[in-house]
């Protein structure tokens, strides 16, 4: 059976690596992003994950082109600026929470009814080690990613007796275009926290996502999978 997958934020970075990896496994991949992909996948839809209407339109277009969505990889995110908590701009806080937490929730929410109806589905939410440990000078990002972990655990329990599996990945810093949103000091601090002494590769996270999106992931749900080069302490 050929399954259909959505990867949000799939035009670049982690999302692109995950989309490529799922396509290599034979899934038909629809990339949802604010930009059109530079390479061909089975489908793509312009989508703003902070807008329920935009998500509904992207889902309808994907289902019309490919059929039901079996796999949702909620990856789209931003880092936001680096400031002390008391100096963090309120509008930046709202934007990060809107994209990184509410956007993940809205994408999960959109595909769950269809997955329940078919009694099969895989949801892979991309969180961050910052959501477990809290990165200084990144309060909005850390709070949003902690929220993604809680969201994943909650939906995982709600769907545990069905054929749906809901899990999240908490990478340590992975060198992608998101680094362009951070200060050099923040980047150096993140690298210093990784015992392996290097940043992760998008392809390494993609390998984990591919397993979580597969039939082989049968007894793990509501779980948090580290991909942190030894940084995670719990």
C-alpha cells in the first residue's frame, strides 16, 4: 500500500530532508510551505500553518491530488530572536508561539478526523531539546517546543487504543537555515552543550522521522525521541 504524507515547512532544512527520506521509502509526499519547493515531490501546497483556513485548503488540495493523508510531519517552525526574558519583544513571542506551537496543533487537529475514520495514522511533531531543558535567551522557542511535547503526549494518549501513533522528536541544534535567525553567541552556546562536539545533520533527524512514520512504529506513542548528540539528560 502506498501511503500519503504531509511535511510542513518542507522546502528547506529539516523538512526538506524528511520529505526526501519519506519519498525514498515510497511515500507520496505533499510539501506544505509558504514557498514552493525547488525540487519535485508528489504534491505541494502553499500553506500558512498559523491559519486554520489555509490548512483546510492545503488538506483539501492534497486529498484531491493524492488521497487521504496517512502521515503528518509537523515540522514548520521559526526560532525567533535572542533576548533575555524581560527584554523579549511581545510581538516576537506571539509569533513564535503561533507558528511553533499553535501551528503544530492546527496541523495535528486537521488530519486526526480522517486518521480516526481509517483507524491508521502517524503524526510526527518536531519539537526541540530546548523544550526539555530550556535555552537561555530563547524563552519563546523553548516554551513553544515544551508545548509541542505536552501536545504530543496528550494526543498520543487520546489515540492510544486506535491505529494512530503520535510521537515527537527533540533534536539538539541541527545546522540549517534557521541558524541565520540566531546570534553567533547563541550558536556557539548551543554547540558547547553537545557532548559529541558537533551539530546534528538534517538527514539524521530524517531517519528517525521515517521510522516514526512507518508501520514498524507500532508500540510507541505519546513519546519523545531525542536526537541530541548526547545532550539530553532526561
